C-alpha cells in the first residue's frame, strides 16, 4: 500500500496484523524467558498488549476465525509463559 494512502495496511488487513503481532510477541516472550530481566519482561508485556488489541480488531472484522482462534490460543500460552518469567524476575 502506498505511503500516502489514507489507511494503513494494518487497518486493511487485521488478520495479517494479528499474525505479525503474535510472532513479535512470541519473540519477546522467548527473550524474557531466556533472559529474565525486568526490561525484557516489560517489553514482552507491552508486545502482548499490542497483540491483544490486534486480536480484538481481527475479531471485529470477522477475519478467518480459525486463524484468529489459533492466534488467541498461542497468545494465552505466551501469557502463561510470561507470568512465569515475571515470577523469576520478582524472586531475584
């Protein structure tokens, strides 16, 4: 999509934006788990928050629901992993 267009590709393709957000969040969570430091955990929480917003948009636009459901399940798993990393950081 052209740079000067009125809408971004994120609004035109919420399913793609969701998939990309899940991938970024997954990398952030893996980083936080392998290096449980406060900044890595905070970055992962922020990434998950953006992914949750993307999930909401994809659900609103009735994107491929099987894909949305799969991304939602992956997001739930990442939240659990991130909570474990948060506990490690708090115990240090």
